C-alpha cells in the first residue's frame, strides 16, 4: 500500500497530477482545494511530496491514489469516505473547501454550509453530520496547528474553546482535561497534539 510519495511534478491535469518517483509516474487525484494550492505554488518539474490515501475495493478494483499536502487532511478524507454513499470519487469532487472549514461545519451541524460542497444535498449533509460530528473537531484546528510559533497558553486556550463551544464540555471540565493531558505528556507543543492527548485520556 502507498501512503506517501515524494518526487517531481511531471504534469497537472483537471483533477490529477502525475508525480515522477524514481523513474515511475504515479497518477494522483487531488481534491479541488489541494489542486488550487499546487497550481498556485508549484511549477512543473519542481519537487512535490504528497500524503496518499490508497483506495481499492471490489467495486473499484483499479487503485485510486488521492493526494494531500498535510497528513491531517488525509486522515479527514478517510473519515469522510466512511459516510454512507460517499466513496473516494464523490469525496474528491465534494472537497472544494479546506478541511478546516468542513470540519467546523460538521461540528456546528451547519447543513446549509455543507450543501456548498459539490454533490452534497440536504440528505447527504445530514448523513455527514450524523456520522462524523464529535470525531472531526481536531481538524478545525489545522490553521493553528501549522502556525510556525504557538505558545503553550495559545494552544491550551484554543483546545479549551473547541472542547467547550463545539463538543459541549463545561469550562472547568475542559480545563481539567487539558491539565491532566499536559501532566501525562509535558512535551506537547501544539493544539493538535494536546487535543489527541485529551481524548486519549478519555478513552482509558
């Protein structure tokens, strides 16, 4: 199974790129928001690395490689295609907005905004919320996770806000969860790491 590719950008097409890796060309499908970034920032023949979601099923025997610049985006995509009636091809077309926005809409039960996604009507939007709400809050933190500098107080406040406003915890509960997570792992250095540790503790 392929999970990561690093090579040279050989071609850009409507929904895919060809990535040359050690003399082998891989066709990789890109969601619209990823393709927009690649077209804007990377020239043909330039280096390109992508996290890959590898998809192959009985109904889809030909492997589909879907590429992302950020590993968290790949994780979100693989959750997104777990929703009934949303396979890899439909998900690629639907993801016309950044993952952070879609995750926020899901946690807020914002059906109207989810319907902006290509091919997503009212019924599918409701299925997405029913399946994924409570599972994708950390992806709404992606902009903060990838800031070059983030102080401990900044990311503690960010995670506390998500726990309270999006996941329904009381403020004092959220602070206690954060304190316990930091005690378990004092080396936490980002919002995403802290959020993961909080929920790792809740599962014990």
